[in-house]
């Protein structure tokens, strides 16, 4: 495929020689001739002077005479389209339910859904069409999974929530009689646990993408198009709006409401509701502009204490001067 | 079943009409007619004015004329009993060891224990009676699991502890020749790893409940009736007393001793022993009353620095006044 | 085997009676007669007065008349050798690929490699010789695993990285067309996820040891002989040098470069590059000596604010005195 042909397919404008053949995509640093690369950020523009890539997808504003540019309004999405065109999505080595999977007879699996070996689908679970459930994932009883959902290996959908009634100093299991509903176009990374609701449903909204080793507590209502990054944990009965981003290792305490378009930085500890549109950072979670100052001063604490000490000395000296010799301890 | 009949079974007192039929349990917000709900906290009492639940289990002190109340001394436990009575525990789709599980011939499995497909039970492991080991959990060699233990999907009991001797800049594996002992009535959530002891046993005490994605390091002695919440990690050779609660994403450094009835807040970093009865919070873990003030002032650091700056200016001015013009930098 | 014989094999010098027979290794506290133990730290030397161990491996400088000492230049490594000699490495209950594993016909498995039941090895994966892949681990397509690599149960090598292009408010999957390369002598604990590269390879360097529930993001280049402790998460495209140690629950933001011999304390949040040889601690990561002072003052914040308040009062009083009655608010 030529650069010109690719540009046409991904909706990019060619600046430079469009006649060269390209066969794959690669990062700027490691690309070889014949590969298409991607400039993520204008501040790396000088990498264009060294890349061996045959063409580079970039924003319309980028300028470079050395390498052919493929200018696109949404360059990252255009690069994604190029990857799909040149590499494609994973080809699965079989179709449908692999005989090494264990699907309960009362479970239903939609058309074109791929179930890898070692997957267990429990009674009454429903999986939609065009899904991929990778090896050794486990779908508990009664889970409802939409269409085009991807669940990676060793992830667990619908295990019991952490519900115990403590009575006379012993913890008694509360049967978790709810389920999990995973809406269409969700992706769940490896080794995650999405707990079933205690009484009602835990819901993962349409188009939400969950990274590796994430825990979603029982009864959470996760809105659509959220990004929940690796090792984040959300306690029970939390509501997330749409387009919420929780960066890696974030924790959310139980029963909170996180608004729409909220973003939380990595390792944030959310212990109170967060309003729509807010960006929060830190432990405890603070508005990002406040948090930046808090953490700046936090790292400067030794200096701050030195200033305090100096001031104490100065004031003691002033007091001594004023009072004609009274000592200030 | 009528409300009166249910009340009798769960030891609650009916205040209101006990003749209605109830068929299931649900949260206050989403309950429909015919469902029993639960008031967790007196401060939500006004939710009773809106719920559609037919009856609500609550503490003896709650008052409401609109909905039938089921008053119980331990309402959460009574609600749990109602869930068991109306919904029951999970019904398993088979009995005993599923043929899709792999149990080494030298392992022993007790009566009425359910082993799901994809479980691997290694040589010499012993699993007691009335246990449930969910799909794709792995029980390493020599693990000893008591009665009525639940292990959720993709959890691992007895993998090698993280033990290496670094010699001439390379890390040499130390064979982990201990094992794991899981006592009776323990529950382990999905995707956890309970490491085997390096030399002796890692012990999970009777009745302890472990949430999802928890790591227990090699040689830990976890006391009975502890609650270890999701994504908590306990390094090697830690001793926990009884009734310890570690909230989500807590970390405990190696070789520490945590006393009885200790509670740690979410994301706590425990780097020193904790005495009996203490509640600790923060990174590093501090007594909760101290930690509250520390974190309050932490979030106020920008103000504190402003106050310091103002004071510096005032003192400089004072110094200037006093000394007839000497400049203070 | 006598103490003398063991000493010879592990290169230790016997101080005391070397004629006794030893049959196993155990910790100092729980050792019985006939067992060899290990003194990890000179400050625990008085434990030698109480141990029932027949012999104790220790550093050359240790002195004790009561128990036979096995003095070694590298006592921990010598103890490791003793464990291997007296207990050996795990004996596997079968050889080669267990019939309960699912290995794609296009995957290759080296000589003497053990594949446990429930393991899935996807198309085109290559596993070297003398490896052990424990039950229910999943090796995605195209992964390349060296020799003598150990992968524990329910770990996932090569799941898709977390790569999405957000376009018109929806997140579109970017095919992850890279792979994972795990070099020789790597060990990966249970329930880890090593993401495949988006375009190129995620690399785990020779001899690196990864603990339980670790996430390595797509495109990371982890150097040789690193130690990555439990529940650590490394975002995408991070480069680690050699001999880097990241303690438990550490997080590393994307695209950073961590130098050689860097050590990070538990729960550290690394948000900027770290130079060779540095030890960093805290959130955000700070040089350890600075961090110690920062965290000390952090825990003293209530005192610091009291001092500030006292000073404000003193200055107000001074101001009042000086100015003959002007009030300072």
C-alpha cells in the first residue's frame, strides 16, 4: 500500500512524497523504512529529523521537510486507523466456544463471540455477540454481558461482593444475590474483579474501558465511556458519571458519587463526592490546582520549618530587645 | 411468606402491618412492593418516606408510620438472615469435584466440597469439607484448607513467596518449602495471592475474610476474624492479631506485628508495629485522631505558608521599626 | 547429613560441634533440634541464646558459644544453598506439557519445560527450556519467553495494553500489535499482567524477579536483575535500568526513565525520571534523605501550626506594644 492510498483510507493529507510503500506501523524511535509512525506531541517535533519512518501521521500544524507527513485533524485516531489497516485486529485461532472452555448449559453465548480455553461461564450468564472472552476468565452466574465486549485473561466478572454482617464478633456471609451487567463495547483488562451486586446489579456502562488488575465493588454504577486505569479500586455502591477517568492506583471509598467528566490523577484517594468536570489529585483528593500547591509546599516542608525556626528566633530577639532582657524560650 | 412469618424467623419485632407477602430483598432506593429492605443508618430515616418496600428491617429506635418496620437488635444481621431465608445461598450446578478441575491424586478433598472447572489442586494439598473453590483458582502443593472455606475465581493459594538471595548482583531463588494453612470459615476473594511460607507456614486465621486482589506475603500469621479489604498487600512475616480490619489498598511492611482489634483506613501505609485497639490512618500510619489533624493541615498548606509569609513581613517591618532602618531580607 | 558435610557443600566454616545430623532448615524461632537456621542480622544475635536449631548460618563476625555456627561470607546465599541441599526445589508431579494445558499448535515449548494444567499458550508463542508455567497462567500470542523462566498461577503475559484513541467522545481500541519478550531467568509471581507492546515489544530483562499482582504497561523496557515487588504498577513506555528495586505498591507514570541501581520505597509515586543510583521515597517520589525530613515534618504538622499560631500571637503582641495600641487581627 502506498502512502497516498493509506492517507485516503484514514482521511489524512499527504505533505511530501506519497508514492512510497508502507507495510506497518511503529514508534518514531524504532521505525524502519516502510513503516508509518506517529507524532503524539508537537514538542517532540525534532524527532522527525531522526526517524527512519517512511511517513509520520501528525497534527495539521506540524512542519518538516525531511519526512513525508500525513496530516490529520485527529492524528491519534488516524494512526489507530492506520494500524487497523496495516496490521488488523487479532486473528483468533478458532471460532465460537473453544471445547476447552466450560459453558454451563443454561448460559447463552451470542453469535461470533469467541470463548477461549479455560473460560468458565456459570449458570444463567448471558454473553452478547461479537465478544471475546480470553483464556481463564470467569463469568459468574447471572452475569449479563453486552455485545462487542472484551474480557481479558484471568479476569472475573460477578464474584461475590465483600459483604458480611458481623454478629457477636464473627463475620457472617451475606449472600450476594445481585449480578453484574456489562454494557456494550466495554473492555476489561487481565486479572480484574468486577463484583456482583449484593442485591441489585453492578453496572459497567457502555464503552467504558477497564485496565489491568482493577477492582469494582458490589453495586457500583459505572457510567458510559469511562477510563479506569490499572490497579484502581472502587469500593461498593459508588456511582460514576460518564467520561470519568481514574488514573492508576486510584481508590474510591464506598457510596460516593463521582460526576461526569471527572478526572482523578494516579494514586488519588477519593473520600468524598466529586462534582462534574472536576479534576482531582492527591490523598485526600483535592482540586488539581489546589493539590499542586499543597504538594509543592509538602515537598518544601523542611524549608518551611527552617523559615518558621528563623522567625521564632527573630521574634525572640525582638521580644528580648523590647522588654529589656526577658528571655523567650 | 408474610412479614410476620419472616419476622419470627429472623427474630424481629413487627411494627405495622405484618400480613403482607414478601418475596425478596432489595435496597431502599430500588425496592418494589413485595420486597424487604434495610435501613443501615438512622440518618437515612427519611428514605423511609419514599421507599416502595413492603417492610424495612431497622434498629429498635427507628420510627415511621408509613412503612412496616421489622425492628431487630442487630438489624444488619437480621437483614442477612432475611436474604438467606428469601434468596438462599448460591446453588451450585453440580456436586463435588467437577470433571473439568484438575486434582492431583495425592490431594484430598472433604465431603460436600465443590470444586469448579479449571481449578488446579496440587500434590499433597488438603481441602476440608463444605468448601467452595470457584473456577480457575489454584491451590499449590501442600496447602491445607479447613472447612467451609470459600476461594473465589482465579485466586492462588500457596504460590512461591518472593524470596531471593542476591549474590554477585544476581538474584537466586530460595526454594519456598513452607506452605499455606487456611483455617475454617475463611473466604478469599477473586485474584488474590496467598504466598506459601519460605520455611514454615503462612496462616490465615479462622473466620478471616479477604476481599479481591489482596496479597498476603510469605510467612504471615493472620489472626482470626480479620477483614482484609481489596488490593491490600501485606509483606512477608507480618503477624496480625484477631479482628484486625485493613481497609482497601493498605500496605503493611515486612516483619511487623499488628495487634488485636486494630483498624487501618484505606491506603494506609503501615511501617511500624501497631498496638492493640489502635485505629491508624495515613502514610505513614498515624493514630487516627492525630492523622485527621495532620491531613487537615496538609490540605491547608498553601494557607499556612501564606500565614508564614505574612508573619515574615510583619517581623521584618517590626525589626525595621525597632532598629531605625536596618533592613531585614 | 552432618553439619560438617553441609558446611563443606555451602562453603561455610564450622565454629562448634560439626558432627550432629541436620535434616532441614527453619527460622530461628521455630527451629527444632536437627534443623539449620539463619541469623539475618547481627542485632538479633541474642536469639542465638534461645533457638533450638542445631546449627545457625551467620556472618563471620557473629560470636556465640551455645549453638554451632556456620560462618559464611554471604550468609543468606549460603542459607539458600543449605535449603536447596536439604529440601530441594519443588518436584513437579509430571513432566512436559500436562494434557490439561492448551498449547496452540503453532506455539513452541522448549525441552524440560513444565506446563501445568489450565495454562493457555496462544498462537506463535515461544517458551524456552527449563521453564515452569504454573496452572492457569496465560501466554498470549507471539510472546517470547526465554530459558529457566518461572510464571506463577493466573499470571498473564501479553494481554493487550491499555491503548485507546478517543474520537468524538468514544474510546476506540488500538490493536496492540507488539508482543512481550521475557528474558532468561525471570520469575513472575501470581496474578500479574505484563501487557504486550502497542507496536514494539515489552521487555522483561534477564534475571528480573516480579512479585505478585504486578502490572507492567505496554512497551516498558525493564532492565536485567530488577526486583519489582507486589502490587507495583508501571505505566506504559517506561524504561528501567538494571538492578532497579521497586518496593510494594509503587506506581510509575508513563514514559519515564528510571536509571540503574535505583531503589524506590513502598507506595512511592514516581512522576519524573530518576537518575542512576538514587533511592527515592514518597508521593511524589523524593530523594530518600529529603523525603525522611518531609515526612517527619508532615507528621508534625499539628505542632508546626501551633508554633505558627504562637508566633502570630507574639508578633501581634509585639506590634501592639510597639505601636501603642494598634490592633493586629
